[in-house]
């Protein structure tokens, strides 16, 4: 149980982990430390198998940068058979799956892609790869760590340190049962830079092409979904958008979702500003949805972003992938991909 909780803490925000724990029958407290203490001291019987299944489901879909590659439906069976017969290696990552490697193994980890498991469910079948990436993180340093804490408190509101940490990542090659797009889902933990995400995608794409079963070319361009998401006021909540105006200004507007009606599309400042110019060219947008089930609030989201205003205004603007976040369950992820497909008109 402790290994599972350690792995969840490494990979998930407390907000998402709290929901997953409750789905697995674990009564949570205030934050990780209090919850761990409660589980240890209470001696309550936890449905360990269910909790582990929930965690594996999250590994498949949580915090992923996804690219969709069109494939001939006639190749679906061959692709899924290739995936199902994939050979799992003998790396430390595969030995510990679905749990986190030890601190020593993490520190010695490399960027090599290791097949750690083949997973399947009612939505499709996929190979899970693991790799280790050193990510720069920002951490608050307690004033009590200094020789003269009060002096530090008098001078600063907070002290932040930068640290490089090894992060174990899980990437997925997924062939759905009901969509004609092979998905490559690269882990996108906080702190990873965009260049690393695209580099990992290229390596994963090469892995698939080396199978000799299917030849992946360019991923689906998702830019056509941006404006439909913005214009459809019934489609989730827009929490952030970046755009250029006809006057040449670049605006980045963000609205944390603290009220039910908090939507950047209808926010007073945005509406007034839009009316003052001829038009706006949106090239980055984040949409999130809210579901309430069994007293739990799920808020999956998708972010689509072109390379910048020049990319959005070019003759053929391109968004090669989507950042899908806060998917605690596979059903959250499937919902987001379905909505993305509708807006990008991938069914037509």
C-alpha cells in the first residue's frame, strides 16, 4: 500500500489523487501527510486491487500531450495484434510497474524508452513505455531552514529554490477500438519543456514505424478546433486564451475557475476589449469541463496552442497535438478526445 501511495504522490496533484483515493475506497484527510497518517493509524481495510486499477487507468491518460495519427481502418487488427504481442523488457521500470522505481534507480535512470506493460480495456489496447527525464522544479524553502529565520521573514514574503529532479514518465501508444486514429500520448508533467515533449513524440513515432505494420506520417492538425471551441458557449469553460488583435496587440487572458459562471469567453473585460477591435486571432485556448459524480468533481481539460501569432495567421496554421490534463479516469480522457474530434471535424 505504501508503494502505491508513494507512486501516486510522485505522479499526481493532491486534487486528482484525492479523487482517485476516494474512488478506491480510501477516506482522505487534509493533504498527503495527514491522509498517509490516517491510513496507517486507522487500520481500515482498503480495496487495494481497485485502487491499483484506478491508478493504472490514470497512468494511461493522466497529464498527456496527445498526437493523433490517421490510420487505415483495415490495419486496426494488425496494429492491435502487434501491440498485444509486444515484448516487455527486464528494466527496473518494468520490474516495478505500475509503481515508481526506487530513489536509486530513478537517479540512475536514463531517457531510454523501456516497454513496461501492455494494457487493454473497453476503449482499446496500448503499450506503456517508461523513461526518466530530469525536470527543473520550483520549490518553496521554509524560513526555518535558515540560520536567522526572522531576518529572512522580514526581507522576503517567500523564498523559492530551483531543483533538478528525475521524473519517471509513462508514454502510451494506443490503438482505439472505435477511432481510426492511432494515439501517441507523451507524459507531460509540470516543468517539462515543449521541446522535450516533441522530441519524445518523434522517438515514439519512430518506434511505431519500426514495427513495419503502419507508416505514420504527420499527425492530425487540430487548429480547426480552436475557433469552434471559442464560439460555442455551451462547450465547457474557457479558462485561458491567447490571441492577437487587429491593432497588433497580443493578449493572454486567464481566469481561474472559482465560480460556475467564470468563463473567459463572457468575462466583461474580454467582451469589452473584443468590441473595441475589428477582430481577434486566437492561437491558444484551454477548455475544461466539470462533472459531479458520487460527490466527486472531475474537471478534465484540453489545451490547444499554435507556435504563436505568426503560426496562427499563416496560410496553414498548425497545432500538432493537444495537452489533455486532469483526467483521473479513462472516461474523462475519452470524453475530451471525443469533444476534440467533434470540434476539429475528424469524423467528416
